[in-house]
C-alpha cells in the first residue's frame, strides 16, 4: 500500500499535535485548549498543503526552494506571533 502525499501530510500533522497533547499529560506547564489544537491544526494544514501545491505546480528547483522558503518563513512568523506576541498585534491577544 502506498501512501499519497495527502495522507503523509495529515499523518505528520497528527503526529506533531500529539507532542503537546502528551506533554499535557505529564506537565502542568503545557496547557493547550481545544481551540489551541484547532488553530495549530489549521496552521500546520495550511503549511503542508501549500508546500504540496508548490511542489506539484512548480517545475524549477530554484522557484520551488524560493516559494517553500517564503511559506515556511511566513508560517514561523505567524506561529511566533500567535504563541508569544512578537509584534504585539491583536492576533496575539495584546
């Protein structure tokens, strides 16, 4: 049985979301709500499927690298803003 990219992306997201879920069982320092898991799942899904789209549509390796780098950079900026409020925007709850 071969797995499609979609299945690999979804499995990877589920695996990544298991990390904070398991950490919550052993530590009181990790306190995620269902909304936190939802937002993280949406962000990770957007990242994974955006990269998948670029890999399917772009034929040139340099363009692929550029676009994937831009998407990963934007993802990291958004994640940091949501997590700790790097820029102090309303997204972070500031």
